[in-house]
C-alpha cells in the first residue's frame, strides 16, 4: 500500500507540472520544434512532463546527430516517453545498431517512429544475424525493412523455432511470392492461425497453390495473403471465405482436433496434406461460386 501511494504521489507531481512553463523551456532549447506541436504533445501525453528540459535537449541532440528529424523525434518520444530518461550511451548504441542495417535514413526513421520500442535493442551482432537470416529468404534489405515495419516481432522471435516454420509454410506450402509476403503482417500471426485459414480456403476451393512452372507475378484467383492473415475471424469468414462466422468457428474447432490427432506426424509443410479426410466437409468449386454470388446479392440489397 505504501509503495502504491508513493507511485500515485509521483504521478500527480509530474502531471501537475505547468505545461506552459515546460513548453517555454523546450522551445528555447530544441531546434526546429514549434510551440504548437509541443503544447499539443505534452497535453496529450502527460508522462512526458516528468522529464526536464535538459533530458529533452540531450535526447533531441543525440537523435538529430544520428539523422532523426524533429517530427520523427516527437513521434518516437510520444509513443515511448521513457527514452527521454535513457542513458545516452545506451541510446546511441541502439541507434548505431539500426543504422548498421543499412536500410537508409528515411526507412530507419520510419521504422523507429512506428516501433520506438525497437530502440531497446543494443546487440548489434544479434540484429545483424537476424537481418542476414531474413535476407536469405526475402532477397533484399528493403524487403527485410518492410518485414520489420509490418512485423516488429521478427526482431525478437526465435529464428528457428518460430519464424522459420512460418516462413517455409507460407513460401513453400502456400507458394506465396516474396513481394506479397512483405506487404502483409502474416509473419506476426501464429502459424496455427495461418494454417487453419489456408486449409479452410483450400477445402472450399478458394485457394489453389501456384504452379511451380508459373512465372513470377502471374495473376491467380487466390485471395491475397494480407486478406487471409490480416483480418478478424468475422471479416475473413464473410469477406474472404464467403461463409458465416459460425461456420468458420465450427471448422476451427474440428481443425484443432485434427491437428491434435496428427501431432508429431510429418514436417510443417506436410502435415496437412491428408486433411481432406477430416471431420469437417465444406463445399468446393461450383458450390463456392454459388456462395460468392449469394453473398454479393445480399451486399447489394444492404447498400440499396
């Protein structure tokens, strides 16, 4: 209880610090930061008022020296105020780690502004190894940058135990092309979810693996990967699979039973090859066309 009261007292003390007074101090010390932006920021994120002008100035100068523009600086500290109290050497070390990835200045700034918690990483060797691992599958540094932007979990997730099975399932089992993968958040999803939705679409006849002889970029009728993985269960069921949410939820339960029954059999990319004999039967091809047309007619009636 005493500890809680102490924390409450600290919180009240920094929240009652006059915002106007702090803004006056910061405007005079921070280059290229206008009063309006600071006033709005400190009002919307009161945690920032616990840090004094010296901490603001030091952090801003350090980031500016690394090429971080003022608007990106404000975006970073608004999402992660604790950086203002970070040891300068540790912060500089983290910025150096990310610069060593050679993504480019603007790309690095966009990445850190979107996910400032990435500045917790200070192990350059670990980061370099992770970039090299992803580069081996996704071909360019720009693609690795886009993966980090869409799936920041890829920085810390276990490479062999978590990331590799998902990557190989998507690239080899689903035969999704690299550009489509890096535009999605699929690698932030659980492999079980990706597999479940993929197999569901396969059984419906809505997803067919690309021919191994197909040229890169050849169009196909499969849903895009982001439509499969970057949606809620309801949207996936209704908009992508053209079924009701209840039908998809029933499949999820039975598919989990199949998974449990087959656990330990086969490799990641092979263990669902014989799922067509499962407990849950779904309509294919012709029936799917009927579902699509029925869904579209209902949508038109709703909007008319």
